[in-house]
């Protein structure tokens, strides 16, 4: 159904956002360690 497709799309977006957020956290921690 349309709702299920929309829900799946939202889940994909959330997963990508979570991955990007983790990458940013790792970069921030790395910069802090170097500094």
C-alpha cells in the first residue's frame, strides 16, 4: 500500500541519517583525540 511504501522510505532515510550521524561522531572524537 501507499502507507507501507512511505513507511519503508522513511525507515531508509532514518537509517542513512543514523549512519551519517555516527560518522560525524567518529570524526569529532578523532579531532578531539588529535587536538
